[in-house]
C-alpha cells in the first residue's frame, strides 16, 4: 500500500512516515517474528519443531474460520453465525450417524445445512437488505435452538469407526498434522480466488465502495449471496477439522467467545471493518500472532484471565494502529482509501 | 349328664362367633385395606399432594441439570405435586428475573442452582421470609437456606488428587508430572475442587503440577492446552479435569500424541452415558461421578422432609451430600451411568395442573 497525499500531509510526523509505508498486516507479521524470537530465546521448549508445528496446528481451525470471516469483512459485511453454522450442522450430522446414516452422507448433510443457512443469510442481506450484523446474529440464535431441537445433544462425539471422517483433523501427512495442511490449502485457494479472479476483484470493489461497484455493473446481489455461501462452506470445513481433532462438537461454543476470537484475528491482521482492504495474508498474520501468544502463555502457565486481558489489549492496539496508519477524513471515511 | 353353666355357654358362643366371624371381618378388611395404611398415606398426601415444587437450574440442555430436572419431575408428579421449571439459559440477569417471578408465584418449595455466591441470595432470603422453602443445589449462595444438596467439591477434588498421588507419587516410578484442567477460575465448583486437589497433591513432594489452566468448560480449549502440555512434557503422568465433557478434549489431545496408555486421565462429572463411554473407550483412566440421578433424588427427599416437617422456612439448615463413586472399566455400565436425558420443556407460569 502506498502513501496517499491528503490534508494532513503537511504535518506528518517522522514515525508516521516511517511506518506509514507498511501495512498493518506487515506490522503484525513483524511483531509476530519479534515475539517468536523473544520466546525462542527466553522460553525453554518453545523453539522446537514439534512445538512450532503444535502452534500452527492450534491456529488452523481459527484460521479456516478467519478466512471465511475475512472474505465477508472485505466485502463490508459480517457473519456472526459462522461458529453457529459449524457447530449446529456438525452436531446434527454426528447425532445422525448412530441412527444409521453413513459418515460420508452425514458430512454431506452438514454441508447442505451450512450452505442452506449461507443462502438464507445472503438472500436476507442482498434482497431484503437487512443489516448483516442483525441478520447473522438472529440466524445464530435460530441455529442454536434448532440444533438442540433436531439433535437433542449438548455434545456430539465423533464416531469411532470412521477414519476418513476424522482424518482431516487427526491425520498426518509427511509428518505434518492435517489441520495445518487443510488451512494451507484453503488459504491458497482463497488467495488465488481473491487476487486472480474477477469475482475476487469485485468483492474488493464491493467492500471499498458498493455504490460505485453497482454503478459500474458489478452484480452485487448474486455476489453477496455467493460470499455468504462461501463463508458457510468454510465453516463446514472448519467443523470437519474440529470433529477430527477434538473428537466432539459442543453446542456451547456458539454462546462462547469463539466468534469474537475469529473477528479478532481478522481485524488484528489488517482487514478493516469498513471493507475493501486486506487479504489472506492478514488472516494468517493475525492467527500467527494470536497463536504465538497463546502457545507461549500455556507453556508459561499464565492463567486464562490474564490471557483474556492480553488478547483484549492486543486487539485494542491493533485497532488504534489501524486508525493511526490510515487516518480517516471526510473523503476516505466514505469511499475507502 | 352335666349341664353347661351359662358362663361356659357364653364363652363357647363367643368363641364360635369369633372363629366364624374373624374370617369374615378379615375378608371385610381385605376389601378396603388396613386402617393404618390408609392413615399413613392420607397423612403423606396431606403434606405433599397439590403442592408446587419449582426448579431453577443455571441452564437446561446440560446432562447434569436435565437429569436433576427429570428425576425431581418424576418424583413430584408421582406424589400428585406440581412441577414447575424455568430455563435462564446461562444468563445471570434472566436467572434473577426468573427467580423473582417464581418467588412471587409463592410455590411451596424452590430448588435452585446458584451460579455465584451473591447473585441470588437476596431473593432466596425473601422467598423464605414469605413461606417458601428453599433448597440450594450443587452450588450454594452466601445465604444458608433450609437445605443444601450437592457434592462436597473439596472432597471430590481431594479424592481425585489422592488417586493421582497413588498413581504418580513417590515410589510409582513415574515423572510425577500432573496437569490440571479447571472449568472456570471463578466458579465455586472449580475453586473448591482445586483447593481439594492442591491439598492432596501438596502432601507428596514427588508430584509436580506442570500446568494449571482453565478451559471454560470447553473441550476444544482443553484440547489445545493439553496438546501444548503433552508436547512440552512428554513424560506427563496424569491429567485431572473438572468436567467429563471438557476433559474428553484433553484425552483426545493425549490420544493424538499417542500417549493415552502412558498418561492417566482423571475427570469428575455427573456420570452420564457420555462419561462412561469415555471410560470404556480408554480415554479416561478413572472417573469420579457425583451421580446426578442420586442428587436429584436427594433434592426431592429434602423437599419431602421440609414439607412433612412443616416448620417455618429458614428455621433450620440441613445438608445432603452425595457420595461420589469411582467409575472405571470394571463398572462403567448402565447400572452406574444414566442415559443422557432430553432437555425438559419449560412449563407455563402458575397454571401447571397436576397430572392425576
């Protein structure tokens, strides 16, 4: 990203000139590298291959969810039902397996449920023009209640005799845990989609200035529906890894802080909530920072209350940094940078 | 010929009447039952029939609370009592509102589970002042009401840790490293259990607690924490978790690392079929169940006693502690584990009529 001449150009501080050339994701990545070096030197047991692989593995599910959330935030939307879709669809699927549904069809059932909810979200936002925040919030509540009704299970366990189903979460390929490979594959596909396809460019256009995009002929409504369906599909993928790795799916996570952790890594990595900015690297950088902190805290046995405080502080710092790097004035606030 | 005296004749007539009449009287009694049995039951019904018992857990949909609700409902309805349940869905504000509304309806007994020691204490005091018996369940508030029913968390923690000391302490030939996965650092159940655990673990110098983290009752958090711990300490001896459903995540992490045969995974919990499945699959080494079904029955027993005693609410305090039982592969069967119940449907306010 290059520096834009603006009303404040005459009185830019030297440090702003220095770091202003860097995007937020680059700053976050640099910060992560600094932390990694620091922890490697100061914390015994941190700088081993096994621990670093474990670090990457622990952020993979969050990363897959973050890819979906990042996509929708780039388009100036938001999807608060992402975790609910993941938990609800897989809970229903896992409780259907003991009743006789083969694991493959259970996975298809989960995907169908996710895509159906994604379609609903997309239609509500695109055609009914309801605000995405409220639509997806309401959808999350509906999923929570409906899943309990159909699945009647507070926690659903993965089947013991379906190795293909749990391979994405539990398997290893070339010595690397599968969750990392699934995340890497999803990230590569998403990056190619956003950077090299015209639909990807349209998504950025929509996020940057929806009115201008519409006037230049971008079909916004089908695009919006596609975006919400893609988020839903990524939620399904994250769930597939989740049930393999954790061995169960708990409905309670819908009411927990998981969805805010997903938004945290997205905003932290530089995908601004006003849209049109950032990319896959932002999500990866945000996940890497959070993963490094959490891994180090667990090794240091820092209690979870302190971990929460630090996560909150890191998010505040990211938002302030975003504001300082990209000062908003009358022009940029409306049309993007 | 000897002539019978009138007295003998009278006695003879009487005995004949008795001999002939007794079966007939007995026959008559068999048709309507013994008087004493009727009197006992009438006395019982007088105290219980038509009375209302209200149940306010922290949330429904959790196997623990659902089993309590299911047991109390069955016991209450058999005695012709009304059963009322409210579901605040983990929301403290909703729980306060629900309790206020319940107290205003003036039920005879309220069974309540406290999310913290202070949230509900004022309302509970008001309930007893106006004549409603209050039974606090599983976690108490600072106000001591008529009865408390639950597990002794300190004892549960201590029992878990004492078994760990036997398995991993001095002379066991292991590293002595122990991981603790708490629920929430501020929940009373967690705070008391950890106190009991540390009390027992501190008695053996060979035990080292390498990790003591809270996973917020979430299996995925437990998985992530344990994956790091087992990676840092491959010679881990035992893992203690404060809830079976959460600890299954920790067990999965240890299984993923290939160490499930080396690390002894302990958990405490309500003893539903889910927990027993984990034991039978080899994920849990031993499980300490506080038998939610028994707790439900204890709660109803406490309610029965209070209603039959008919003393003024708040005039006495009774405690009913549940005996925790160890479950391992030898006894984790249907006799000791209850099937996961369906969440009960909340009843409408004030007009729940008795079933019979």
